[in-house]
C-alpha cells in the first residue's frame, strides 16, 4: 500500500469511526484492480459536506452544492464527496439538481462508465460493484452505466472520455455505447466548452495511442465537430495524415499532432488553433514555430541555410517539430534528413549556443564605438553582423567587425 493510499485510508477510518459509510471511489478502484499504480484517490461517503468539515479541520468546501469537500490530511489533499443522485441535467454538461445523502448504489448509477463506477473499502479490502464494472474490466470494454444515450445527454463530454479511457486502457468501446456516440456527436458543441475538450485531448496525449484515438474520434463524428475544417475529410484521409505520428516521442505535444491534420489551405485556421482550442500561450507558440520550421525544411531539406537554421535550432521547440516532420517522410528521406540535421547542428553548435544564450558576437556598444548611433540602421547592421558571423563561421567580435566593415552595406552608412 502506497503512502498516499495509507493516508486516504486514515480518512475513511475516521469517517467510519463517526458512524458514516466511506469508500475509495472511481478511477483509483479501476486502476487498483488493473494493477496500475495511482495516487489520485477520491473518497465517497454518506456524510454531508458540513459533517465532513466538522471532522476534518483542514478542509475546503469547493463544491458544497454537489457534495464535494477537499480534505487536507498530513500535507496531502483528498476530494471527499457525499453519495449523491443527479436529478436533472439541462445544459448537457452539469446536473441542475442533486440529492445528497443518497446510497452508494444510487451514487454508482449516476457515474459515467462501469469501470469507473466501483467502490473499494480499504478497511475490509472489499470491492463494492453495483454496475458490473469488474466484469467489464475482465472483458476489456468501456460501457456506460445504464442507457448510453442518457449518460451522454447528461454530460456530452463523456463521449470524448469514452475514447480516452478506451485508448488509455487498451479497451474497446462497447457497441451500444459506440452507436450512441455516433448518433449524438453532433451535439458535443456548444454544450461542452473548448477548454474542457482541450483538456481531454491533452489527457489522451499522455497515453501512447493519441493518433489512434484521433482516428476513432473521426469515425464517430467527434473530430470534425471539434475541428470544423475537417468536416469533409474522410477517416481514411485522417489516417493518412497521421501516418507515422504514432511513433513520435511523448515530448511532442498534442497541439503539434493536431496541426498535422490540416491541409495548406487551412493554414489560417492552424495559426489560430491554439486560441481556438483555448490552449496556453506556450502551446500556441508551438504552432508558430512548427509552421516556420516546416516551411524552411521544405525550402532547404539539406540544412544549408546556416543563418536561418541556427536561429530556429536555438528554439527549445525545434527538435519536437522536426521529429513530427521527419516522422511523416518515407524511410529513406527520414534517415537522410536526420543525418543532415546532425551534421548541421555539429557545424552550427557554437552559434546555436550563443543565440540560445542571447550573446551575439557583435553588440550595440561595438557599433557605437565605430560611430553608429542607435536607430534603424544600427538594428540592420547588428542583424547583418549576426548573419556574417554564422555564414562565415566567425568566432570573435574582431572577426565580425572586420567582415562587417568589408560589406557593401557598411559603405551606405
């Protein structure tokens, strides 16, 4: 038993000592039965939020209306939720009314998939399963609890979650569940926000089957709903566009793989993909860098443009971008490109390091000593100095200044 599990067990023990029922719930139970390590432990109980708060002084009532209280115990936080029954959904995302102090069975029935609806008693070591979750774990299937249409109409994000769990666990989506997704995929938006959809994409990317999951999202009508320019793109074409990308390293972010789903005429959409998906500013910058590197490689697959490549290879995102580009090439082209990249980086190593550290050989103070005043012309000369340093593999300020003085541009100053 892990340290986190021991701490969660202490919370359950304390709740039970006060006369309440309490279990571990949801994903932790699933992972425990599969033998997968997990430290994300949620606790379900018949204690009301205010009763939980009275027992545990360190707490936060983060969703009291839904029966949720976060308990801080020995520097660890655990979500402790009251057994509940969801009465009505109106927006396709959250229940509009819940009944607290429900039973474990009713609480299990309001959850999404059978493999996520089990409870575990850490005191008796018993699994409490009202919905056939253990059997579905053995069969390796993702099945909704109750009627699939009702579960997805309650919370349409569950359609994407079904795909996430299936590919994360290596399971198949049960046929009735899959049929319901296909029939209801058109209703995903606007019920679910792009922020939540993007979070699901990122969670899927954390597993090894992101490309395969995207293909299944296409088959079930979800991908084109999330990304409108793909509305008329067949699943076979999606497979072709993703070919090779299933092998890229886990360092490659989801946003780069999504960018490869589009044709050149979709570039305006791709440029705004990060904003559209409500991704972070950092993730949005991946797109800009990727398109720039992709464009340069198409012009110069031999990596001969020393100045341009040194600028881009100094970017921390460059290798992931090139990995994506190379992965889509035929084997011989990929091997040649990787070899050319290694040679290029070896030749440009000192310059790439300087650019990364923002330490140009020729700086403004050097030009001021030569009588050049700050302004547009100085900026042009500084850029020219950097280009000369890289293209002629110069190693000192003196060499750069000498080369700069010989350049026709200097005579125009």
